[in-house]
């Protein structure tokens, strides 16, 4: 990083069982602490649903467009940094009751983290390099220690930090 503090966006799925809700609360507590200690510029929590289909009426709402734009931005970051977001989101076919033809939907994660430096996306968690999954907790640990992300964007080059 260039010395500026990152801004964090935490994406959380709504209406979850207690165990997942407790994990979300633990992450939010850590982000609040990082913000209070001026380790991050700030953070926002964005609530999203379980899935979104690109051609659905929900995708044409302001919230749906926002989510699809963010997912596209995350995909571009992953391509540019040679990482996988399979641990972040997955696609699957959903039955369409009106037409009897399935359509593709993006299953959104229970929780995802995007880290920005200014307007530039610098890190997405969870992500995978090779066999190693870089989790949200891993990134929060590194932030607390003042360390860069394990996958650090550097222009067109990806640097894997130890």
C-alpha cells in the first residue's frame, strides 16, 4: 500500500442462522476497532440477498445494479491479480416458474470484504491463490498488524506477500 488507510466495504447476507450472524458481528466489531484506532479510513456494511440473476427485475433496481457492478469489479480485480473468487461467489441455474426455462444466478457469499485505496479496489476476500484461501479474518489480522494484503495489486502485476 502507499501509506494511505484503506476504506472497507463489508457485504453481508441478510436473514441468516445465528452462527453466521455471530461471525458477521465479530467482523463488524473488528472493523469498528480498526476504525477507532485509525488503521482504516472507515467502513460500510452493505446488506445483500442470497443471489441475483442478471436478467431479473431485481437486477434492474438501483440496488441490483450496484451489486452487479461490484461483482463485475471484483471479477476484473481477480483477473488482473491472477486469483480466484470461487470461494466468494458461484453461479448456478435457477428454475423460472413463468417460462419453465432456467436462468443463471450469481449466489452471493454470506460475507465478503472489498478494500479500496481511494477509488481503486486493492483486495477482495475471500479469494484464492493456488490452493490457499485468503479469508476475511486473514485480511483483518494483517490490517491489525499493519501489513499489506496477502494479494497486493501493483498495476498490472500481482505480488503475493508472505
